[in-house]
């Protein structure tokens, strides 16, 4: 059970209720993470804007973005985040073999050079906040500066989400099981 209650649309602050209405109008389920973020009505609108920007209007190829997010979820041992993004990753075009190899990390044979560069960068940024010159150079062989900055933001944003989910013990919705 989560350490905080879930804000329901009927009891949400007006700006959060408006966000929930927009999600439902777009046929999106009001996920438990949204209901927790809803406690912070001053932050929730910006949180949702950034999340939507990352997921729907970024410059990174969607499978690359999802590869990094899944690796962050795995490293953080965050089953909620990982489970949600397995589904999103599949829709984005990640193969089951790519998803299954996430725990093995960048050395898994299924990954090509570009994917290994992303996973190595994700690992180093997640674990050390810094990355080696070699890792950064490998990443730059495949991505321009805008994409590198976006990837770094994606890693940091999803680390934050994992911290919120895990610190507050937010459980998956009843219709989901962790992988």
C-alpha cells in the first residue's frame, strides 16, 4: 500500500482535476503515479507537461528513449516504472529480446553499437552522475548534441520518477503485474 493516498479527480485541486480530465479525454487511464503527483498541485502541471514532451515530442528515436528508461527502472529496482515502460517500449518498437536483455546491460549480444552506447551512458549517469570521455565519445558517434542533452534529461527525469514511486511505495494498478 502506498505511503500516501491517491488523489481522485473529485477531490483534486482545480488545476489537477483539469489535468485528469484531459488525460481521460485522451483515453488515458488515471495511473497511480498521476494520483500521487496530484498531491503537489503546484508542480503537477509542469510535471505532466515535461513527461508528455519527453514521451511524445522528443527528438530521440522512441526505441532508444525506452531502452534508457527501462534501464533506469531496472537499475532503480522500480517495478512500477519498469512494468509500465515494458508496454510502452513494445509499442515504440523494442523487440522482446531487447527488453529481456535489459538486466544484462550493455554487454548483451542483442544490442548494436548505438544501443550499447546508450545503455553504457545510462548506467554511468545513473550510478555516477558523470560519464567517462570514452563513453561520451561513443554516444556522440550516434547522436547530435540536442539528442545527447535530451537523453540525459530522460535519464534524470525517470530517475526522479523511480525515486517518487519507490520512496512512496506506489503500487501498480490492479490490472498490472510486475515483470
